[in-house]
């Protein structure tokens, strides 16, 4: 009997160790011990979530018990949330209230984060600040060499994001200077561009949506931010569903799961049905096998396979532009999108078919020739994008060898491009079958 129990015990231990292989419990680390004590003092009761390090997602939260649908994942009291109310009730409040023109809720939060980080040991929010990332991988932080490797639509949005943060910094300089009485050092060195970039990324990637009433001391931008310590350790998965909202009765921000989760597994929440370009732009990461992901086709790529001598070419482009058919043209896991095929069908109309363009936009079948040409050009565009993606992946692997300092950023773009390649290869298979059938 003893031997049998021993074997069972060993099996149980092996199973227990196996369950930790994907996630290494980090609860014993000093920064998390301090954070949990700090949260407990503010009324937070830890349930079954533990900080852990995961192979695929990095830092996250694991559950110590199996979770069922409609289980309460986490309930974070209002006292634990960092909002504009927190900022206004601090030493910054009077400076914000008298500053004209009013600062935005976003700048108020960024200013507070920078000031508290600078305060170091004296900051009441130190246990939370200590677990925040020191650096981010949002596109605004990417080097010029890395930005050039992004797909064209995302490259454009990255430049817009960089310009926006830069403008935010320049327009806030005077307000930062007004805070000089609060600091022994020059505010120019405390509130520098890299400090604002870090604070902006913190707010942009980690806040939960929480609507606050409009205040006269802020500009008219919506005040919808709340930083949520501990809760913000939960990572995103496109394959889970949760219900999240502020509970007015308990005065807590609550997340309820609509998915099951096994004991010792990572617990995920869903930030929304975002594709990988949106996830990278807003949060600085890419999701593997993301069902919402797609590869965008630029208007330049769209038009490169149509003869410039087509006398109706300009008229066709004008129609597509007027009906918003030159944007959001994509390849997905299920092949070319309806919008992409429709745009290509219109461009493929023969001179004798051009008067049917309205029917084309409605999805009507025009002719067998038009259908076949559309499929042929769609396949050519798909193969062109495959080759372009493979070329960029080669560039990335060379840069990774030569520029070690950019390794993390290059790995991120590589992950995005590898996901794009999978989608394009899947689309190429689908188009091959469609062509064979036709």
C-alpha cells in the first residue's frame, strides 16, 4: 500500500510541476509582495490570481483554481484606481485647476506618473510604479530603421503616433514649467521627452475604460482613463470573453469571465476584436493565430496590375474613391475580403462592361471573363505580398545579427510579419482552389 501511495504522490508532484512549466509563479518576488500589501491596505482582497512569468506572453496572472463561466475574476476597489480624481486631490491639483488653457485628462495622468516616478521612495504609488514596465514596444518607441520594416498602413499610423506624442510634449512644456515650485530640480530635466513618452505609453497600453464626469479644469477630450494596479497584469487573448465594468454598488472595477480556465493556467481577458496591426499600434504586442487579423492591401499595390493605358482607369479609381473602396482592402484567414474582390472586379471591367459599375459594387456577377481576371489579379497581388513579406523577414534576420540593441523591437516586427505570411499563404491556397474550380 505504501509503495502505491508513493507512486501516486510522485505522479501528483510531477503533474503539479508540469502545470507550472508554462507559468512560473512570481508571488514570492519582493515587488509583488509589496504591491499586494499596498493593495490590501486599500481594501483589495486577492482571490485566486497569482503573478507569473509565461513563456509565450511574458508577465501575466495564473489562477490557482479552475475557473468557470460567470466566475468573478477580480474586483479592484476604487481606492486602488489611479484616475484624474487621484491627480486633482494631489499636490498637482491646484496647478491643474488654475492653468489656462486647460490641460487634457491624458496630460494630467502623464504628469502625475512622471512626478511620482521622480519622487522615488517618497511616492505613495511606489509599489505600483515599481511593477510598471521600464520600457515599451509601442510603435512610438521604435527606431527609424525598425519603423521602415512595418507594413505600409501601419508605418503611416506609426509616424502619426510619433508626431502626436511629439506635439503633446511641445504643447505641454509651458504647463510643466509652471510646476517648478514643487521641485528642487529643473522641470525641464524631470519632464523631458523620454519621460512623457514612457508615461504616455503607460496610459495608452494599461488603462481600463472608465467614464468620468466632465470637469471645467480639463479640456474637452473625454476623461475615460483609469490605471488599475494588479488587474493590468492580465494579458490579452482574442479567444476569450469577459464582462468588465465599474460596479457602482460595490465601488469596485470588476471583471467576470465568460470562458473556462484550468487550474495553474494563465488567465486572459480580451481587449477587443483587434487585428495585429491595431494591437501593435495601441499595446505594443502581436497575438499568434489572431482570428481577427488581416493583411492590408495599399491602393498602390492594388493598381500596379492594371494597365495604365486603360482609358477608363481614372474614372474607375474615382468611383472607388467616392464609394470608399480604396481603403480597408484585406486578405484574411478565409482569403481575400469581399471589399478587395469588389474593388478588383470594378477595375477589371471591360470597356463594354463599364456601365455596369453600380451592379459591381452591389456584388452582382458581370461576366465569366471579369470573374476570372479578378481571381488572377487577386492571386498575383497575394504572391507579390508573400514575396515582399519574405524579403522583409530576411532583412530583419540580418539586422538582428548586426544590431543587438534593436533585438526586442525587431522580434516584434518579425512576429507581425510571420503572422502576415501565414495569412497570405492561407489566402494563396484558397485562391488556388477557387481558380481550379473556375
